[in-house]
């Protein structure tokens, strides 16, 4: 029997040992989380961007800023509504797809999930008040309705990240004779690993939202819409994205400190360390692991140990120090991690270039090549975030709770109905994506055609709102005439 047949038999044996519900559960969670996390970024970052634009409008008495804040509030409502659907699906999936996890550790994880639900409802309440408060509330009080939206979005995201951080670094319980005892639900929320993981995600949310919104206005400027409306719509979210892009490498580095102790297998996969080097490890850019050997990597001496461990002599612990059954999918983890780093550095370089040339009195918003690149930055930021989550989740395998419970132990023993649920989810998420695109494009088209206020099927019309709309339109026309002169 040759080596190929032996490998095939080994793969069949592993597949046979996996529970039937494992593959559909993995596919379903990859789809649901990968799709929902994009909307979660807007839930975290969009309220702060809207607040900045609205505040600018009040302080400078600028109708263009107020109009943009009003439009963005309506866009956030559309994204929030879609996110509510996908978030509800996820809440059911945790118990349906991973009964071993929730059945065993449900009491440990219940508190953060409960707080996340409360935060979601509060965010919905204040979003509604903000949407229908235009012209019906004192301007400064109306502005302050955005603050609870931002806070509750952050709290909800923190609670979800706390659960994921717990899966990477479990705390808050003891296992005695196979039973989960001495449960401390608050320990999950205040896990020391949670704060840095949340900070990493929080900054990523501003990158995704900031670059995505700026990309829309960059695309508009490429089509010749170079009015003040588009320039301001680009600059405010781009400023948020700039701060996030510059901060993210440092936050990510702080998050990675101590990974050699917490999850050495994940660090070895990140660094493509098949064996423990003698002395400092190089930084391996690209490359894959084939038959235990690194192929095709560009190696920079010492830099791997410097970045991962802060040392010029200590090697990165290799996979040879970890039992083979505990190895993660190394190539997938390594390439996802490096894709995140590469895209993040590309976006950071773009913002540095823009502000440096602006300091030198050159405005890149008149450069079509720069605008073309900026029109892609929303997609690039999303890709960087998704790659980071892939590296985090795949790098934790084969554990669903690191060092405590394997993913195979958490999945259902049967796949009855799970593939059907997955197929229905594909259709649902596809329909919501198309629906969101149609609604948002329709809103943008009507705004370009001069609609000052889109009709709402729910909110009653207010004489104050009508007067405000007429006044804002008049101010915009006066500004356009002045610009033309």
C-alpha cells in the first residue's frame, strides 16, 4: 500500500470520527458570522460618525452637514433592520448547531448574551427617537439621542466579543468530576483577554465603516459629483478611518502579546513555525507548509521573534512542541493572518500618503487614481476584518473552548435538517443582501434627484419638520448659487 492510499485512509478515518453535524455547523456559522459582522461594524461605528457630522452642522450652522447626518441616520436604520434579522438567526444557531457547548457552558455564557440582547433593544429605541426627532425636538437634545445609540452598540459588541475571548481564554468555572461548578458569570465579561480583543474589533469597526462610507463618496466624485456635499461626506468618515488605520497595528500587536503562552499552536500557525528554531525566528512572508516543510516563504531574519516575542534571541515555539492532534489548519491560518496584516498596512499607507501630501498643499481628491483606490477601500477593510476573524477562529482549532472542549465535542451527532437550515440561510442572506442594495440605491437616487426628505410609512408629518426641510433646501440652493458665482 503506497503513501497516497495511507493518507486517504487516514483522512477517511478522521472524517468518520467527526459527528455528522460538524460540517453543516461550521458552514452555517462561517456564513452567518462572516455576514453579520459587517453589519455589526456599522452598529458600532456609524453612530459616532453621525454624531460628529450632526454636531458639525449645529456648531457651524451648516445645512449640508445636517442633511448628511439625516441621510446617514436613515441608512443606519436600514442596516440595523437587516442586522436584527441576521443577529436573531445567530442567537438560535448557537444552541441548534453547538448543543455540546451551550448544554455544558450555557450557565457560564448566559450573562453576556442577556446584556447583548438588552443593548440591542435600547439601541433600537434611541435609533427610532433620532430618526423621527428631526424638527420635533430641541436641536441639542435631538443630537444627544445619538449618544445612547453609540454606547449601546459598543456594549452589545463588547458582550459578544467577551464570549469569543472566553472561548480563546476560558475563565469563570471549575470542572470537578466532569461537572461544571463554581460558575462566575461576571468573570466572562471582565476576562483580562476581553479588553484587548474588543479594542482590536472596535478599531476594525471604524476602519470598515469609515472606509466604506468614504468609498461611496469617492465613487461619486469619480462620476463628476465634486460638490461640497460629496467632499464633506468623504472627509468626515475618512478622518475616523484614518485614526483607526493608524491605531490598528499597535492594538493588534498588544493583543498578540503573550500568545505564545495562551495559544502556542495559533502563534506557530501565524508565524508558519513548523519547528522550533535555534535562536531567533525569522519573519516568514507568504509560503505554505507542505509535508512538514515551509515552501515559498520570504524569510527576514530575527524579525519574527522581535514582533511575536519582543526578543532577538528567543525562538517562536514551533508545531513540533505541540501534539499533532492539536495542530490547527496551519496554511489557512497563516495566509489569513498575513492577508489581514497586508491589507491593514496598505490602508494605513494610503491614509499616511493622503495627509502627508495634503500637508504639502496637494489635494489627492483631485487625483482620479487616488479616488479609484479609495472607492475600493471599503471592500479592502471588510476583507482585512474577515481575514482577521478567520485567523482567530481557525487558529483556535481543534478547540471550540481552547484546551477545554474540542469542536467535535460541541457539534450535534446528527445532521438531520442542518443542511436544510444552511440552504435556507444562504437564500435568506442572499435576499437580504439584494434587498439592502436595492433600498440603499433607491434612497441615493432620490436624494440625487433633489428629494429633501424621503417619505416614511410610520412617522407622522410635523409642521416643524416640513419647515426645517424647506429652510434646509433654501440654504442649499443659496449655497449652490454662491458657489456658481
